[in-house]
C-alpha cells in the first residue's frame, strides 16, 4: 500500500491552464452619482478586492493630485451590482496614497 501512495504522489499531472483574461465594458465608478461619500476633483490611487461576493473599493481623493492636508482615502463596498455603502474614511491631515486591500486570517485589512 505504501508503494501505491508513493507512486500516486509522484505521478505527473498536467498543470491547470488559467482562463484567458477578458476585457469588459469600461464603467466609471468614481466620481459617479449615488456614491455614499463626496469625492473631490482629483481621484486616484485605487484598490479593488472582492471578498465573499462583496466588492471593496478604496481610493485617494483631494482637490489636486499633489500632497496636502485635505487628502482623504475613502473605502466603500457593495454586493454584486447593488448600491455602494460607506465603510470608512481615512483623513490624517497629511497625504495618504496607495491603498492596499488584503485579507489576513479572514479579516479584511486596509
């Protein structure tokens, strides 16, 4: 029986071939009507992550692209194509950039 397990573990298998990426329709989400927060005129540095059917979107917003004390980072989410819901806003009185959304030990982190 041990020999059968060893042979089964060492047998060559074909690697899974990932599906080719596809490009869908472009949709502008920020700025857009119906957001739960009011974005400023410069919106950039975004992160998007889907977790258990819910899409999270984080982005930097300010009156210019340059660093300044008025910069905010918003995080919103939605299920499927439903309406966006506010999750949090980070405003440190200084510039914030490059949000990263990750799941660690089952918990979504910004």
